[in-house]
């Protein structure tokens, strides 16, 4: 196999937001743009980015394989989880892990990374 069978989108010198290999889409951890938002707003912001990036790679949340959710404050978990449940409604939820973490930017309350199968 050559490197041409690996697709990368929205790449910087540090990382690619999307990598596709063997019809599996890997998203890097997505973080909120507006750090003034509360946990619900930041979670919606991140999930909107996830939707956009999955679309870029010819897939969507109905094809999610797994998700990793990194949350700064465990007391925010119920609120963030409620936004997630609303977002995934109508689809079978993927395998998932939720981890409490100190995120790179102290104003980020949540970061989400997912993998999905292509359509």
C-alpha cells in the first residue's frame, strides 16, 4: 500500500483534523471555538464541528464507531451528556469513553474525538 491510500484533511504541521484509511474516518480531538460558552454551548459547538468534519469525509454521526470525550470538570458531565444524547438521538450510540482531563487551553471545558465508517 502507498501513502496515497491515506487521505488527510484540514492538516497543519502539527496534525490533521481528519484522516481516512480503509474507509474508516478518524477525527482529531475537536475543541470549542467560543470559550465563553458554558458546557452545553461548548459541547454543541464541538459536535457541530464533528458533523462538519464527518461530512467532509463522506460520512455522518449515524456511522460512528467510537468516541472519546475529554471533560475538564466532572460536575459538567450530566449537562454535556444530555447534549450528546440529544445530538445522537435517532442513531445507535457508538462505543464511548469519557475521561476527566486538564485540557491544553484552560478555557476549554470539553474535547471530543471520534472514529466513523465512511458511507
